[in-house]
């Protein structure tokens, strides 16, 4: 909050405008030139030029850390290197976010030698790792939004439509950057002024209090933003470069997410003991449903589009040519909002190869190993059941064979996970064995397979390939198909699949699995079955639908699969109030021999996680010493 203290009459404009894939400068001036505040808001071009920096303050988690791409902080990934924040999280050292410049949460950026402008924390940096990270970026973003809102009366040279979209973006970003802080640090004051003196805004008593205040910002943004920039006179000036800009749909989506998070068990219990993972604030959940319903109406109107099948799904995740926005092709218009990640080829290539080791990917460093516990508990069977429910025998003859654990699995397992004996590709002149995944832990003599436990390969017996390019069964490889540089894969902050999943969750807790709201004719059960139909597996079993808790478990499992490895997991297991439970705390590998005569789960790490201490990042100590009304998070 220190960054909020001083407002100068002269404003410094940093106009890199890294809207990821297109660059359209609104102000023909040198970056960091000083302009009088009256001139800043004199025209639409200058006003939008000031707003543009807020887009560059949106942190892309997948590319903001370093080439290590250490962005998977839940139970779904495992690393061994002590300097990575995910490893520090396993040790319970959440306070290390303050000094770990390799984490996207860090208070500042990691300085880049030989970078574009060499400026510490500049939003003009081409690579995300050189730009501000979540804490610093959010503080700066909130301040910039407040500067815009506070100077509405200076926008005399703008048409009413132009003024509306400038203010609409400011209200959206003020809400968005508050939410970025709230996801990780919890309840935080709703800052609505540009501070010029002492800060006296108290920390709210509950998460709900600030979430409702932020909701008012989203409501204003929804009122002022367009559905599609291309349809507006001001958008015609940048036709073809509007894909990354915030819209009414984005504001509705994040409004719903803000309300759903506030309704979730962690926030509902407000750090009190006795947290119950199935207890939500049903009033807030119902409000979230109505917000998400507006996005689904836009989907119905053709503004967005779910991928119809798994082949089209690739176009959401990675199958987009370089320097273009992903998830915007007719088969898969899932993009709702994303950070500016795709402007740097090396960074996006490293992100796409996060689950693949460098000896194969020839980019990045040690891969993040996909954990057995996460895959086993979430990627179920071809009959649509979890492995646990399948083995119970309650829902029919089991498909899962412990001696053939990779058989008869959900098609998404094969689409997004590499397991032992999977084909990486073929190449003339190289024996086929060099192109087959060897992920076993024992070859009969005590040695592991070529892709297991050594040379920065997998520590778990799996790799994840969700964003890893593949053409006709050939994957990018240092010794094979060099295709990764052709494509853009980034983590989308919000995509349509996420909206459907959150809609289903919020609707289930507010109305049940089989009742549609008045705002949209789709039940939670029907929403979830959309993804099962796409994957080619049966819908949720009727007996599970009829059991409120079992259906919630199934909703969460579906979310875990669909959004796997997209940096949602750590937020989800915390907001559900389950991160301290064994199932989510203990990370495991699958050990097995070359001939598959045995399979044995092995503990890799038992994460230190106590409720509520390890559910929230601690504030930096000096942030809690400005005044008495800002207490530290529990346990710190």
C-alpha cells in the first residue's frame, strides 16, 4: 500500500501497450515523457493511452516468474529445487513470496540485464518476467484506475461513448486488481481514492464486505463497457487490435468469480475453526449465478463459443499461430480475458513446455512433474466415474485395473498426460525406442527409465502435455519435430469453460443440481455434462446427482480436470477449505517396473499446511504498520 501515497500534478506515462499480440500506440510520444494531467484526459487517444498501462499490469502467471515457469502451486505439481516458490510452499514458507523474485507473486520484478529499457518494474518490458508481479502490479493498477475515475471532469473533449469506455475500463481494473490481491492475501480495503497523505482505510472484518464493494465496481464497468469493441466508433480506429480489451462479458465473468469466491467455504467461515467444505454463502452464490448467466447469454448469441470436440480444444490451449490471440478461432472462441503473455516467443515456448523436461522440449529448465495423487484422484475412467467411485462397484462393473492403471481412462487423460509407453513421436534414422516414453522407476536392475528421476526428467512417473504442440501424433522435441515456435499457448485469466464450471458450482449450492435459475435455462447437471459430452464420456451418474455432497465432489473433480495445470488449483483447494487435508496436502509419485508387474504409490512430500495460517499469504511486515486498522493474517 505504500505505492498509493503520492499523487503528482505531472503524470508519467509508460506506453508500451503490450496487448500481447498487437501493438497500437495511442500517444506518439516517448515512453516516460511527462504530460500535464489536463492534457492526459483531454482526448480519447490520450485518455486511452493512460488506461493502456493497466493492461500491462495484468500478470500472466505462466510467464511472469522466469524461464523455470514455476506457476503451479497446488497439489498438482512437484518440484525439487529449493529456490522455487512451489517448493517453499511445500515447506510452509509462504512468507518467502516477499523475497522470491522468481514467483509471480513477488513484490517487485526480476531485473533483466539487456532488457528493452533496463527499467526496474517497467510495464514496457517485452518479457513478463521483467514486468511488475502481482502485489506491486495490483497496487499500481488500483492507483491508476483511481486516477482515471478521479479525473472524469477533465474528459471534456471526449464523446459520451468514449468517456464511458474509459471509465468502464477503470472500474473493471480497480475491481480486478483488488481481486488479484484478495485471492492470495484475503480481505483487503477497497481503495477508491488517490491517496496524497496518510492512509487510514481500515482492513475490513470479512472478505464478504470488500467483495460486495468490489461488486459495485463491476456493476459500473458492466454498464459502461461494450459487448464488442469492433462495433463501436472508437473501436473502429483499432479494428483488428481489440481482442485483448475488456468487455461487458469480461466484467460479468469476473463479477461472478468475485462473488463465488466470496461465497466459498474459506471466505464464508472467515478463518474461524470448524470449517465445512460443503457450506457456502448461498445468497452470494445466487448473485454469482446471475452474473455468469449473462456470459452464457453472450455465448448463445455467438460472442463466445465452446470447443465442440477434443480436436477443436487444441485451438483453445495452444493451436494458434504466433502473434495472434489464442482461443479466438471459430471452432473455439473461449477467450474472455488474458494477460499480455504472447509477445515474447521464448517465454510462451517455455510456458507451453512447463510439464516437459528440457532434454525433450529444448526450452525452459527442470519441468514441473505432474503428481500421481492429483491425476489419480481427478482424471477418472471412460465410464465417467472417478477411480474411487468406479472401484466401489456401486455404479456398475469396475473398469479400473490396478495392474493396468493407464487403461480405460477418461479421454482427457490421454489428451493432456504422458504416461509410460506413450509415443512421443517417430523420426527416420532414430530407433523407435528413443521416441517412446520410459517413465518406469525400475528396469529390473534398480535403474529407472530414460525419462524418469534423472537429468531433470519426471519425478512422478507422469508428464503433462496440455499446452505442448502436437501435429499428427508428432510432438515437439529437441531431437524430433521442432514445431513449438509456430504456436501461441498462454494461460487465459478467464475462458468460457471456467465460466460454465463456476456457474454450475454456484448454482448447485444455491438451488441444487437439477434446478435452473430464472436468469438462464441451464441446470448445474446440464452444464457439467457439456464437458463430458465434449470429452466423449457419460454424464454424471443419476445416483451421484441425487446426492448433494457427492455431486459437489463431482463438480470439483470436473473443474480439476478441465482447468488442470492452468494455475487455478491452489486458489480452488484453499477457497474450498480442503488444502490442509491429506488428500490435497500429500504429493505422490507412481513407482512401477518396466514390465508393469507392480505399481506402488510413493510419498514425495507432505506439504506443511495448517488452517488458517497457510491459507493466506502474510502481508509484508511494514504493510501492517501504517496504522492500527490493518492487522496481519492469522498465524503470521
